[in-house]
């Protein structure tokens, strides 16, 4: 028969082994849905000098069709950048919160769609500040980019803007034609890697065009990104205007600083 001390020693060893096993098990991190979601949301933006990227942008909202547009973008898993008129923002605070929650980018389109080339320095500062404050109050975030209404800008005026000025190289003319199919056809005819596509979320026909447009862009191998993602890792400076983003041919042809003279927006 074993002695009592032998029995106690064996029991202690067994308890120690169990403790070590339990400790190893409890020390391993568990994978949760929240953790997976967080990891996914922090993935780096695509390298648009390698991939075919395109940025969908929408002007003049938010408006009564913007939530429907967000539904369409969510269904297609497509991010976008919204250039918003400051005086419209207070009417749609929940819409802005949804934009942020769903990964879209918030941009300024001035307070009341003013042509900045016809304003004084003080008035430009007010247009920017009032819009910033409205967007931040509604969403908790300030805009990261600005689109000058009508595409009107110039070096002197650009230098007064505390954000990069984002123009476009593809004007769908959705504001003029009010025809969903024409908007899609125009975009697909003119799009190229690095394109910034101009649309308006204040028109039902523009919203109607989005499912088909996104489907066609994706089928053609385009990666849909926000403007910030388009310029990820590239020159993107406050007070400078940009018409097209980085693309696989960027190293061979530096055209991202070229300017559009389109009369829209």
C-alpha cells in the first residue's frame, strides 16, 4: 500500500498539470464576430497603382433619395464619397451617421453651393467652416475633402481650402439628362483606372443608375473605393486640386494633377 505522502504528492502533481492545461486554454484569445469585423474594417486600402480603382462620388445632397442610394450601395458592397451642401445637412443627421457607419467618405460642397472664385477670402472661410460644423454636428466627423461647386477653382482660391479639392474626369451628365441608362452608358464609355465619377444623389434617376453602373464596373475588373482610398499613399494635399487618381500607368504618365473644366456639379 502506498504511503499517504506518496498519494498526496501524486494528487498535487495532477492538480498542477490540470492548472497548467487550464491556463494554456484560457490564455488563447477567442475569435468573436466583433473582432473579425474590426479586423476587416482596418484592412489597408488597395494599392490603386496596381489595381484598377474607381471612385464614385455624389454631389449636392443629402436629399430625399440619399437613403435609397445608401441601400443600393450597401447591396453592392460599394463605398462612395459624398460632397454635401452644408445647409442641407441638418435635415438628414441620421443619413450622415449611416454614411459613416457603412464606410463612406464625407466631403464638403460648401455651405450653399457657392462658386468660390466669386467670393472674398472671408466668405470662402465661412463657406468651409459652416459646412464643417454642420457635418461634424450631424455625424461626429469633419469632412476630409472638398469639391468646389461647378468645378470652379484657381490656385489663389485653392490655397484657402484646408482640404484637397476633388474634381472629376468622368461627368455622367446625370444632372442634365435625368436618364439612368444614359448616365451608365456615359460613365462606362469614359471610365479608366483612377477615374473619379461625378453623379448627384438629389435625382431619382441617378440613384436608379447605380446598381447597373456598379455591376458593370465590377464586371470590368474595377475596384470601387472612396477618394481617400484612391489616393492612399500618394500625394494628396490640402489646397491642391485633383481630377484623376493614381492608376497602374501612374509611373509612366503623371496626370493626377490635370484639371477638368466640366461645367456641372
